[in-house]
């Protein structure tokens, strides 16, 4: 039986209590482990250089230049390490700067622990994760819905109404595979990493279920 190697994670945050809480949460998961910690940007870079983790969780505001500065160095020197920002900031400038510089994900500190774990797993799979609180600041509600095609919006309304993929396929006269493609495409366009967050987005945006 093949045993998968746990995802190796470095935590960088200037608050010891935050680091301890994250370590406890992550180390209880069978598929991931914390291999290092850092309390400032410089130490974060050094830990990543030395440990070559799969993911580094970076705070935006840290001593030593902050997480954005650390991100630039890590991306240039250890590109195989994926960067997930965990920050109290949902300011559009922070989010856009982090993502444009190549961050694999951005999640705010008011997210529930299950969202953080999902973000780590999503990032590990090579996909981008953006939690709803951070995602909302990038586009106004009308702008966010506007980037979806009409068929994607129809699918989202049906999902919000609680319909299964098969039920949606029957109503739209398409295959279940096509419905799954619509779902995946919506999540990619909106920067949403999991199905529960997609439904939460629909509710927050006031998407009206189809009758």
C-alpha cells in the first residue's frame, strides 16, 4: 500500500499565538504537517530556502519587510513552494498585489478553520484559492456576476436552489459532465476554491433561484 507524503508547510506570522494555533490545527490532519515557523519576513525566506516546503503560509504585515516582500524572494528563489497568504486584510490593493505577484491563494483570518484546510489542500493540488471575503473586494456584485456566461448563471441559480447536477442537466438539456464543467468554470472565474463557497457566494450576491 502506497503512503502519500504529507504536505510540508511553513507558517510565517509575527504572533506566536497564531502560529501555535495553526500548527495545532494543521498537525492534526493526516495529510499535512508543519515543518517550520517564522516570525518575520526574513526568517520566512530563510526557512523556505532551507526546508523547501510544499506551501508557505504568509501573513501580509510582518516585521522585516512584510509578507509581500518575502513572497517576491521566495517566488524567485524557490518557485516550487506555493504561497498562501493568511491575513487580516481584505483590502483590494493587498489582494491584487499578492495574486498578481503569483500567490497561489489568499484567505482572511476571519475564515473558519475548515476553509483554511480546504485552501491548503486546493493550493497543494496546483489550483488557486481565494476565500469569499477576499474575493468580494476584487469585483462589485454586478461585475462579478457579469463575468459569468448566461448558462453559468442559470446553473448557479439552480445550484443555489438545491438542485443536484443530474436535475440541472435535465432542466438545461445538457449532460451531467457539462454541468460539472460549468461549476468548475464558475469557480475558476470567481476565484472560489470549493463548492460550499460557491453556494455562499450565490447567497451573498442575492442570486435568485429559478422556478
